[in-house]
C-alpha cells in the first residue's frame, strides 16, 4: 500500500516538476509563478517519496535465521582453545582423524589432539 503511494508520489513529482519546468522555460511573469508553484509541488512529492522510502527502510525487517548446531554441539567455537597458545580455534581448524579430533592452531601452528571432556 505504502509502495503504491510512494510510486504515485514519485511520478506525480516528476509530472509536476516537468510541467513547472515547461512553464518556466515558456517565460512570462504569470508562467514563471505557475511554473514555480508546480515545481514546488513536484519537489514536495519527491520529499514525500523520500520520507516514505526512509521510513520503510528504517523499519526493522524480520529476518528468520536457521541456526544449526553442527553435530552434537560439543565443539562450539568459544569452547575450543589451542592448548599451546590458548587462542580461540574455529571449527574449521578441527579435523576428525581416526575418530579423534585434531586441532591445527592458526595462531601458533601447533597440531594437537583434542580430548573430549567428560560430561558429568
Ligand atoms: Zn596455538
């Protein structure tokens, strides 16, 4: 609905300012007054369009995100730290080798096996 009004206002603005321009080009004191008024209306319509677009843009858009936990969710980013330097290691730095998780640290280059912490 707002979109239709916005488009109408935009085209109205174009029409009015175009028409006003013709009047101004035609010259004459009367024509200049009419032209100025028409251009004014056109600019007002442009302003309406601009304000509407801005209002539309400032509205919070509902973004639905599907967050999927990889695997059991045991190896979350924040939970994995390099045993060598203590740097945060991303999931992409983990590799599953022979059933064990090998960690390649992007910071110090240390390769180490991660032990699964026992759950109590
Ligand atoms: Zn490290």
